[in-house]
C-alpha cells in the first residue's frame, strides 16, 4: 500500500503546482489600464503610441483652433501697395502717366495760323511721368483724323505732380486747300495703346485736314505746331 500512497501524493503535488502556474500566468496577461472593457485601446494609449499626447492644432479652451502664421502670426490681408495711401488715393510715384491720371484743358491760340494748346496736369494725389514724348491725338475714329508728330519741343520724361503742367500743341489743318472735316472734339491719350483715351471738347469747331501734334513740353512756347 505504501508505494500507491507515494504515487498519489506525487500526482497531487504536480496538480497543485500546475494550478499555481496558471494563476500566475493569468495575472501577468490580464488587461492593463490602457484597455477598455470592450478590448479597444484607451485615448491615452493611442496618444502614447503616436509619441505626442497633445496635437499642435488642438482647440483652445474657447473652442477655436489656433495655427501659427509664417508672417509672424498676422491674420490681416495684404495691403494694397498700388494705392500708396491709407485713404485709397493713388500715389503712383514713379509710374508712367496714364491718360486717366491727368486733367486736361484746351485753349484756342492764334499763332501759326491757329492751333489748340492742350495743358495736362496730374490729378490730385498722383505723381507720374510722361515718359512717352508725343501724345496720341486724333479727330474722330478714322485714320485721316490722326495727328502726325512734328517732333517739336520735348522733354523726356516730364514729371507731373501738384501744380506742374505739360503742354502739347495741335494744329487741325496743315493744307492750304479749302475744305476738310469739321469736329467739335479731339481725342488724346498719353500712349497709342492707352485703353482710356480722353475726348476733349474744343473751344470752337475745328476744320481738320492732315493734323499735326507737337511733343510734350514744360514750355508752352515750344509747342506752337509748324511743319519744318
């Protein structure tokens, strides 16, 4: 009987040891603090796995999202450098004069058989340059009414600002024959391709036949148009 009891005691000891090992294993492999009851990872565990527990664009306490700015954090739009003033006026310092940058006056002169003197002045708040020496002038839209430049006078460029003015002289008729086309207005532009030419009312009706025009000048005596 003694050998049987010894064998039974050995089997009980082995069973007890196995139960102890299973208990230790169950304890070591149980759910940790970062796992929810449904088996999904907790938020803290996800953040830890990314290596950053606070996203850079996370909403602030007020609920808005704050992001850095490459220009120092300013959220305002770009300023309009073309205006040059806070009041919206156009400064345009150093720019070429467009026709719509200028105010014009036309007077009738008696020299050289009669001609029209055009005076150009920059509008308030504008500084610009007449860097194209000769204006584009025409009577009507036909090619026959286009004034030919005679090359008189001329300063290149002419700065217009404040009270500074520039002059050009227009002779509507250079032929000696009678006849011609009558016009009450003249079209003038600072450049041939200017999209905004000015149509000026003449002080009297002009008879037009092969008209001519002088260069811009700051001296009105240089702008009496004659064919040399």
